[in-house]
């Protein structure tokens, strides 16, 4: 009995000397911070219509990305503040604390080192190329030739695709889509790597023709948030929102709406989940 008492006392002594367990972070901490601030910081980009549309007269933003940002701000019952940036600068913006979230980011392990992804796509599209007149590549192999000048936006997934699927091509890097179009129209580029809806838009404008090269590369629209303690509740909110958008066709319908307003037919990229 004496030995049992001594053993129990020793066990209590060990427990008493152990460091206290770390307190779990409130999963709603980030949501509460945004609500207390009263503003959601959200990225917008010039030269990316109809994804982002800026009214030159009023400075107001529309397009499906700004509309989605407003939906999240409404859910949180806060105002939205648009932060002009580029796809290539998103990681730096997150690190600098300028953004609360970004829609439409692609899976990217390097970016995943500094931001958290919401592992629920909003919608799944496909990657395309917009080819100049007279150029008819049907596969990525057709593009993977030194004489092919393949244009892509610097720092984007389009650059990764170009360098991976067509490493032998002459890859021309530009800052934004407007510059990519200029390369194609001036004859300095043969094709541009683009998301499906953007290729369909330019196809409609008569700037080249949209092609979905084989093998088909999928393009899930993901969401990124800053990596910080207490963002689990925010991630859960965005995952539920994203699932509802995709499974009920809400995201596809909104994209189709903005396309239809411009007479753009997504049937030129029929493999896309944005075509509905």
C-alpha cells in the first residue's frame, strides 16, 4: 500500500511539473478580426475583363470575381475594399497583409508555403491556347517546338504550363493579358496560354481562335487566405460557399451571365465546367 501511495505521489509530481498545454486558438479569430475592422480586403486586376471590369467613368468594379468578393463581404456583414494587384503579385500581397482572400488561384506548391488553400474548387475549367490565324496546334506536342512563340503571363500558372508542356518552344513572358494580345496581334507570338473563358472572349473578338490542346489540362478555381492562427473558421466558411457555388451551378451561371452580356459563347471550349 505504501508503495502504491508513493507511486501515485510521484505521478502527481510529474504531472504538476509538466508545462501547461497550449491554449487552442479561437477558430473564428480571423472572421472576428475582419468584422471588427469592418472591411474585407479583396484583390482586383486591370486588363482582365470580363473577370474584372472597371468602369472608367466611376471607378466601380464588376465582373464575376468582384461579385464573388461582395458575396463574402455580405456574409460577414462588412464593406469591401478593392486592392489592385496582379496574379503574379498575390503571394507578396498576402505576406504584406494587404489581402484577406483571393479567388481563382491555381494549385501552386510554392504559394502553398505562404498561404492556406481552401480545398474546395469554386468551379473547374480547362486550360487553352489562343492561336493566331493559320496556326492549328491540336496538342501540347504541336506547341513544343523552337519555332513556336508561346506567350504566357509572368509569375502565373500559365507560365508553369508553358514551361512544362512546351519546354522547347520559344516562351515569351508578359505582365498581363493585354500585353499577351499585343504580342499575338503584332506577329511576335503564335499562341497564348489562357484560361478557357478568356480564350473564348478573345475568340469572339476575332483575336485568334481558341483551342483546347490534348491532353486536356484541368483548371480548378481555388481560394487562398493568409496563413495565420485562427483562420479555420474562415476557411470553413469559404469551403461551404465554394461547394454551394459549384454543386448548384451558381458559379457557372454567373460566369455565363457575364459572357452572354458580351456575346461570348463558351461552346468553343466545351470541355470546360464553366460552359453551362
